[in-house]
C-alpha cells in the first residue's frame, strides 16, 4: 500500500486530487515515511535553527500534513508554530501532537491567510513538489514574509527534475527577491535512495 501512494503522489497534479490522495493516505502516512527513514524534516529544522536563533519567533508550517515537520521544528526548540494543510484527516493527526498554536484547513488552491511580518519564517518541507503544492506557491509564500523573513524550503529529487520549480527559485534568486543563506543536498527517504536539497532563503527589501 505504501508503494502505491509513493507511486501515485508524483503523478497527481490537480489540487482536488492531491487533497483526496492525502485524505486517503493519512492513516498510514507517518508509518510509511518514517519506515523509509525520512530525514528531510530534521534537516530543514536544524538549518532553520542555525539561521533563526530566536526560538519564540512565530513560524508557519505550510502544508504541515500530519505534523512530522512541526515535530521536527519543535524538537530544535521552536515554540510558536502554526500549521495549514488541505487534508483534514492529516490535520487531525497534527492536532493530536499538541505542538501547534493554530491549525487551519485550506481549500485547494487557497493561499495561507498571513500578512508580511506575521511570521519570522515559513517552513515548506516537502510542500512544493509534484503531488503537493504547485511551483507558483513559492511566490505566494515569499509574499507573506517581510524583508528579513526566512523561507525554509526543501525540494526532493522529483521536484529538482521539474523546471517549473527550479526555474521559479532561480528567478527569485536572480531578481534579488531572496538571498540564499543555506543550501545542502542530502538524504530524504533513505531506504528509497532518494535525496532532497534544503534551502534557507532570506526575503529581501524592494
């Protein structure tokens, strides 16, 4: 069953279909990914902690799913974490963890309701990818950060192979919308042999 979801996720594009996929996957998702030695949440959390020393700074965990990403952020000391996701069954699991200040159910293609400065950082851990949020959400998330705010981002191998995602990130860097503070390619789902690149991007003024 786990292999079925891993196979489906990267071929699911419409946001309605993505919502249904994660609704169906919610019951086994944690076991499926942790059983394959899921490293990316911890890697992103550690990178963000190295660049955002104020652990009480509010953080938005975008597309938080079952809360594995929030748990990784809490484990490195972040104490004010909000989450949002389009799957209510996933949010139910995240809610049970007791680590989020607020959790919000998003509709397909709905953007997070946040103003620049509400959050010192936004974490998008595996959230911008085929089978998750479309590439243009990079711009949406950056628009919700004030200058100096950080976007903690991961792109897995499937995402790195999609020019829609990589070109949008390259454009943000080239235009000076963001400055890259950290980049590291490393383990993602170890038992599946997959990798991901972790980025810390700082929103620039202007």
